[in-house]
C-alpha cells in the first residue's frame, strides 16, 4: 500500500503530461481561424484546467494543507 506522500508524488508526475497537453492546445488555438474549432479547443483547455486544479488541490491535501491550494 502506498503512503500519502508516494501518492502525492504520483499525482504530480501525472500532472506533467496534462500541463504539456494544455499548453500545446493553447499554442494551437493561436493558429486556428475557425470559430468552431477554436471553441472546441478552449473547451478542451477548460477541461484540462479543471483536472489540473483538482489534482493540485488533492496533492496539497495529501501533504497536509487542509485548505488545498
């Protein structure tokens, strides 16, 4: 069974590809002219932001910060 610190470290490692994907989508949206495609990209970015925020709050709680971020 993993300790909370090991779980927090794993969560942090999992955040790396999520942040990279979000950043790549932010860069891509700069070069897209179609309104529909831009809206789709921003929705995806929003979902990734939510996942990142939620995971970061979980990490903070695992490490003893009762308030999260």
